[in-house]
């Protein structure tokens, strides 16, 4: 066995021991492969740069799915930007015993739209979001759906765009997703959203005067990828979800020992900035053009 293979095997055995696998003889070829992969990943973390890490994490967040006046203030372009959690007119979700995501609207999952039913390519542009990122941050990568896609749970269709952003000391992502509630045709008026937080912790529901419903979901900040989101359900069945996360090297290639020592890092947008982004009137204008 060569020196490199011996090092690979040693590293792989250390990883295997940390993860406490079932008893039995270790598959040597597989351990060698894992050892080489682990070494490559560590090298990628050290030399790849934050742009690649942020892009991977942002793409993963979109793959899972992120599904809302704008007082003028500093911090988030035309939208307000003070920190803190929403307190007015918001009802806490209680004290759930699990961490499931807020329920979609309506409660039935509905049937995903067929490709022929999807709207054509619409006007959602990445620069619309870029104009609304916090002051002091700059874009390091961009992602966008080229056209509306079949929706996730409770959606007819969805389309989104996002940016990985950094200010030198902090890196994260900001995303917007527009969608249509399943079973509610475009152009509908008078729809009454029934979305709730379900059993999600740190989640609030606000019933707005115009009949829309705003849900702000703030999962506990833990090690790894941290993500918050705010979703506005409109009376026309439109959905606007603004989401933000923090990204670190350990988000993509976690070393359990390093993650345990890393303090939690909240998303790059504060709760008020995230809420203001979801409520920005521009997204309603864009939705009407699909």
C-alpha cells in the first residue's frame, strides 16, 4: 500500500470511528475512496472561495423550495430595515414539539400544474432583487429560474431568483420566489388565504387589513446553513416568499468538530428587512404579469 493510500485509509478510519458505524470488517476500497474524497473536500473549502460555497448553498435552498406599504428606511433599498422580530398584530404559533415547516395554503396539496398550464416566461429579473439588498453588500453570484416551473406542495407554479452576497465579513443569500396557490386561478379576487404555521416554532401569522396573510418563519439558528423566510399570501392566490440565509464553508463540507465550535450565524437579512422585502409592492406588480 502506498504512503498516500495509507494516509487516505487512516483519515477514512478516523471519519468512520467518529460516525460510529455498525460493527463489522471495514470495506477497504470504500474507505480509501472516502478518504480521498474527504481530502479533496477539505482542499476545496480552503481554496475554493466563498462565492462557490454560497452558490452551492443557495442552489440547494431553491431545490428544496422557499415557499410577502414599504416604509422607507436605511438598510434594504426602498424597504425598511430595522432589526428585531415582528410583534404587532402577530399571533405566536404556540409551543410545538417538533420543527416541521409552516403548512402551505390551501391545506390540500393539490395537483402540480401541467407544463402546458404554466405561464410563459415572465418579468421577474435578478436586478429587481439586487436593488433591494442591504447597503454595504455586493453580489458574488446570481441564480434565476429561466421560466416558471411546476409548483411544490400547494402551488400551481413557481419562479424565483436569488443572489449570494457578501460584505467582506459576512456572506449569505437573499432569494425571492413568486408562485400561485394550487386551485386558485390567476386573476381571482376575494380569495381568503388559510395558511398557518402548523407546528413550526418561532413562526407568526399576521392577518393584514387587505385580507392577505403574512407568515414569518424563523427556525432556530443552529450550526450549518441558517435560513429564515417570510411569505405573503394574497387575495388573488399569489404567493411572495422572501428568504435569507447565512453561508459558511462548513455549510457545504461540514467537519463535525469545527461545526460544534462555531457560534450560530443569523441570516444576512434581519427579520424586519426580510418582512419588508416580502411586502414590497413590486412583487405584486410582477405577479400580475404572469
